[in-house]
C-alpha cells in the first residue's frame, strides 16, 4: 500500500517585502503569534523536522545568525552555516553554480549579502526557497519583526490575539538614513495601508526607484525630523553608517548630527508612541540613551521577534498555510 505523499509547495522566495500580498502577511502575523505563544509556554513546534537551512553570510551578523539558527532548531530542523571565508560564493565559482549545488543539498537558504543583485541571481538558480537576511537595498525580515512587535503592543483584539488590520491608518516616523530599512518600510506601508514620514539629511534621501514604490499618500518627506515625528505612532531609526559605508563615517557624523532621536522628538509623537531600532545601536549618535533605554522603547522585544518571525516565514515557504 502506497503511503500518502503531501504535494510539494511551489518554490517561492522572500527577497523583498513586496514579494508577499497583504493577505499573506495577515496569515503570517497571526501565525507568528501562535508560534511565539508556544515558545513561551515550552510547547514543541517541530513543523520542519529533518529540514535543513543553509545560512550564507557575506556581511557579519549577530542577530540574524542567532535568530535563524535558533529558530530552525526550535522547528526541529538543522542548520549549515557558511561564510565567504569557507565557501566559494562569489569567489572562484559563479553564484549561479553555488545556487544549483547548495539548493540540491538543503531545503531552504538564507543569504545576508551586499547587493540585491547577488541574492536575485542565487534565487533564480535555486531549487529551494531563498530568504533575504539583509542586502544593501532591503531588510524584509526586520520590518516584518517590527510590524509584529508593533501589533503586540498596539494591535491586540479583546481576546489578546493580534489584529493585522490594526496597522491601517497608523504613522511611522523614519529618522535617519534613506537605507535598506527605509526602503522596506515604504514597501510595507504601500502594501499594508499605513503611512511613513521620512526625514533624512540632504544627500541621503530614499530613492523611490530603488525602494520600488510609487508616489502616493502613504509616504511623505520632511526636512525637519521634529516635524516628521509629529503625531507619529512609531518612531524608528538605524545607525548612520551601515556596513559597506565605513569610509564615509566621518562625513556622515557631521551630516546626521540633527537626526539623533531625542526625548524632544519622541514628545512630538503620540503620547503612546513606541520607539524601535533594528540594532546594533550607538547611543549618543542616532538615538540618545534615555530614548532607547526608556519606557517607550521596545527594542528588546523587537530583537527577539526576529526569531519568531523567521520561524513562521521558513514554515510558510516550505509548507504553505497550516491550520
């Protein structure tokens, strides 16, 4: 008698935030809530038993490695960790060939690299799902974690569960560099129906073409970061000098001096506004210590939630929707 076989889920990748629909995010956000609750109550959730995650790092990481690795083990799977020092990616072997080989030996791949073009080339030749763990252009896993954290604090239903629709009509203030985080916030806003107030120094603006978003009511540019924070439900920022731009550090320190998130900026936001930062943070540069360590800051929950978000994401890409 033949054993029943579950049909394979079509291969999909998660290379930028807009790769999923609003309906898929509604499912994922509620699934994250379930997975986190089970984790907090010591219930096993081994949906990916015998599956293997390959993690490829061209950019160093603390949170990305720990969250993906711990998360995959918690799902019952295993992990292979690769860096450019111990693999052929981008050196003597074409990325396309690495993708063909690695995707025959593992079930899912996470890549943290520089240019988006690299991860897209890899995905185009992969037989398994590929997840963007960060590129110069996008950071979708982080923004999904930020959105989930926001809902944990400000988007609960009467029964305590999270309501993905609670994001609609809210306002995020982005203060700082027009970088991969800013690009991804704009994609999320366009898709999920909230607004982003963007304030960057001159010369460091968001490029809508890179972000892949249109002009619309969902985002607005402010020269003054204080005005960007006015009425915001969430204030968020990032380091002034991201990996790969270290040569510009001194120049950036001068250009961004007025874009440090302070208690005065937070006072311009809603009284119950939250503060977020993807970490690592430099107190006294992009944010003052009394903000990041203050009562409105949720950065530690935000950091933990990367793990739960990525568990739900890996599960969805490999198994599809589960009851």
